[in-house]
C-alpha cells in the first residue's frame, strides 16, 4: 500500500468526524499516540510499539487530511533528493 492509499483510506473512514473535531483537538489525540509510542519503545515491547507506530501514522494522516496536505507529495522532498543534511537549529 502506498502512503496516498492509506491516507485516502483514513479519509474515507474518518474525515467527516475529524474535520468536525478540528485541528487542535485532533493534534492532541496525535500527541497522546506519540506518548503511547514512546512508552512502548522505552519498555522494549516490540508488539505494542508496532501497534503504536500504526496509530501515530493514522493520526498523522488524519491531521494531514483535515489540513489538506497530501503526505505522499510532502514526502517527495526526501525522495527527490532535495534535502542536503539537517537544517540548523
């Protein structure tokens, strides 16, 4: 499955509700999932980590959908060779 296919799947299933929730509240759900992923990684529970990676990606797709961002297109900055090292902080 391509990124676009998964993002479209998430859109078809959840976008109406996600748009009603809005970006701020959706971002909080995303952050909660990132926290759960952190806990799984620290614990060394690979099975739980795998589940949490999927949840984080699904919520990232949700945020992208309700902000009209095509993640596959956005990721092209990495795949097209447009990144030269890390950005300075």
